[in-house]
């Protein structure tokens, strides 16, 4: 008897488990159909893809028991896919949902905005009278959404289904149902387990209610809702931690200048050029304690990059998995893990496909994985042979949804003489800009992709890579810049705009932030959804709270966390 959680076996459910543990709620996993009979309340944190969820539930004999459970009148809380399964069908999949809510789930229109809808947005109660028996949703709070498909709020076409609508949210000019509530069932399209303290409060309130308070009647009366001039989706601020083993073997957060993470030697001896780049690995702190610090300062997302990929450990002993596990227990905003997400081989010869590597990180508590070098190779293959479908991006996106797959690009400017250059990237050249090193003045450049943390240049431009990974099914692009990394000169707006204007998935600008103004510049000068920084946060030159205040002062929508 008691609280049960449903895991369909291919989604990241660890985040919800962590939030329940943090809140002190005990729970049991549903592992077989007969467990449903023992549940007095049930939470289904369905992160991932609709089709995978339905198929896995059906294959494990859990779909019908789930329907019976919900129809039995016992409390049900579905999150994201856990809410969407209540509906009839989805553009995402030929498989049918439970059909409890008579409405179709459709894809967002990406003609005038990025899809997935990713980030912090508000949830507006349909009726103010609902506030009195609230589910803990506050209109002043922001909640974390990540999805490409939604139940559009359409009370004329689906009047019965819209009775279920408890809150709506606007993205672009589309209004969708962001939570549903009727009788014993409640569901949110957003992720309360990833929505910081606002989300934890919501979960706690739902779990703390007596069973009798979970019966809701009468339902809301559907009514027209006019879109506002602008949605409330905020610009995200991401704190990034590059993690590697230092020379003593401890995992530390480090930070390079243009990807060189070692201290510069202080020697002036001109014969020791080697020593100039061979100092100790910079140690800026411990990954888990820094992650906790950034979470409480209001970071909207955290990113942990394994920049040495700890090549010699078997997958299940990867030191980075332990870091992710520990961080995920304490932080309740999205966590992206990058570095080494590719097909690997354990030291004993066991092959680990990229999907298995990613799954290990998702089980440890990651919400997204970030793919670097492997994405470059995949696009090179795509351009050379047209081959796609079996790589890391595609297999992970198929199982976990494209929103879980970030591609991290590490470009470097390739300078050319604009008078004489007649190479394949002449349509991508950036001309006449005063920035760049003294030695390259007067030259133009294109943005060249690299692999292995910038160690190797490839004959592939950023534009080719960005378009290619979008075609392969990536859900977001992180645009680093080796030229700007660690320099504090500000984001490379030419680079960021190049990517932003050529793809329809969310883009994160990275590298070069040196002041709060640089964040304002990147959001004014480009349409990116998020901006990432590392060095200035690690060295405490700028606090995340100060960045948010600067954004709000400049009229840019940002999420402030009450301290
Ligand atoms: O190729 O899939 O194994 O992924 C490796 C990942 O590790 C990639 O995401 C790559 O960017 C990252 N990486 C590899 N080597 C380094 C290095 O520094 N030597 N870190 C590295 C890259 C770049 C940013 C950085 C921003 C902001 N870090 O994430 O945090 O530039 O810095 P700033 O605000 O201080 O300017 P794979």
C-alpha cells in the first residue's frame, strides 16, 4: 500500500525519485502489473517519447492496469508523457493513448519559433475559483517545460476534453493545456521535479493531500482565451562545469582559455616553451558543491562536461556517473551531461552503444546528454553517404525524445584572405570585423568544426554541422567558440546568429561571457533561447543573480529565484 511510481523503462525517471526523496516521501516502483492493486496513489513521470512510452507499457503488460488504476478513482499524477498518455492519440506516434481525455496531441508550429518548447514558462489557471482548491500551481511562478508536442487549447473542437484543462500556457502565439485535472487525475505538461522550489512545493502539496481531496468536481467550463502579445518563456542562464581528473586523479571543475585548461607557467625562460602550456590543471572547485551553489543562485540549467571522457573506466564505473548521481540528488533544475556520449568499448572488450552510455547517465539523473565529436562524424557521414538512423543522435532521440539530445559544437575561426579565397565556405565568410587577433587583421573567416575538444580541425563548417544535426534529430544546439572561450570578450554574436538563423531548434550561446552586459548583448543581438557561462561564475566575478537582474533591467524575460 502507499505511493507508487511508474517507470516504463526508457525515460529519465530518476529526477522525480530524487525530488521525492528530498521531500521525505517514501515510494515503491511499479515493477509488475499486480503492483497497481497495492497503490493508493500513483505518479507517472513519463519523460521521453510518446510512442516509446506506450510501446514499453504495452510490452510490459502495464497499459491496461494503468487505465484500470485511473478509472478506479485512486489519485493519479502524470508528468509530461504521463499526462499525454491520458489523451487519445499524438502526432508523435501511431500508437494510441489511453483515450481518457478525448483529444489529439499535436506538434507545435515551428514556422515562427523554435521547437521543442524548452525552458521556464508560466501556467495560468483557467478559472480563478480553482485557486481555492489549488494544486499548488502559482501563476507568478515559472515551471520547466521541454516538449515538441502538446494538447492545443481548442475549446470549440474539443469541448469535452477542454473541461480537463486546469492551466494553459502560451508559447509563441499558440496556447496549450499545461495541466489537466478532473476527478482523481491530475497531470502537468511541465516538469515539477525540474522546476526548482516552485516545482518541489507542487509535488509536496499533491502528495500531502488526503486521498479524499483528490476528487475534483465540477470541471472547468471551457472558454475562449486570447493570446497575449508575447509569451512568458524566459531566457535561460546555464552554468557550465568542465570536469576532468587533475594530476592527482581527483575530479575537479576546471576552466581553460581557448580550451587549454592548464595553468600558464610563470617562467620567463624562453627555452621552456613546453612548460608554458604544461602547468597544473586549473582547479576551480568540486563539481557537486559548485552545482549546488549554482542551483541555489538561480541557474536555470546546469551542464557538466566530462572533458577527458575518463577513457579507461568501464561504463558502469565511470567517475562522472557518480558525480551526476550526487549532483542530481540536490539540484532540481535540468542537468545536461556531455563528453564521451558515443559508442564505447569497456576495458574488457564489452561494447557499449551510445544509447547505453546515454541511458546510464539518464538513470543517474541527467536530463539531457550533449554530444560533441560524435555529432561531427555523424554529419560528415550524412553529407558523404546520406546515411542516417543508427547513430548516437538518432538512437538516443528515438528512445528519450529529441529534447534530451543536445549537440555541443566546438568551432574555431578559420581565417582566409577575402580577396583570394575561393573555397567551399565563401558564402559563409564573415567580413570586415575588427575583432580577432592582431595577426589576422584584414582577413575574413569561416567557422570550422573541430573534434576532441578542439585538438583536431575537420573540413566541416558550423553551418553544415548545425543543419546536419537538426536533420538527424538533435533537440538543441550548444554553440561554443574556441576563439572566445575563457577570454571574457563577450559572446561571438556573428557565430551565434549564424546558427540561430539557420535551424529551428533551440540554441544556447556559449563562450566569452565576461560581464552581465554580455548576456544582455547576446539576447538583444540574437534570438537565442539561452546563454551559458563558466569562468565568470567559477571565479565569482559575476553572480547568476546579477545576470538575471541585468536582464530584467534591460526588459528581457528572466526567472528570478526568491532567496
Ligand atoms: O567530444 O562528445 O566527448 O564532448 C566533449 C565535450 O567537452 C564537448 O562539449 C567540448 O565542448 C568539451 N570540451 C572538450 N575539451 C574541452 C576543453 O576545455 N579543453 N570544454 C572542453 C569546452 C567549453 C564550454 C565552456 C564555455 C564557456 N568547454 O562549455 O564552458 O566556453 O566558458 P567561459 O564562459 O569561461 O568563456 P565529446
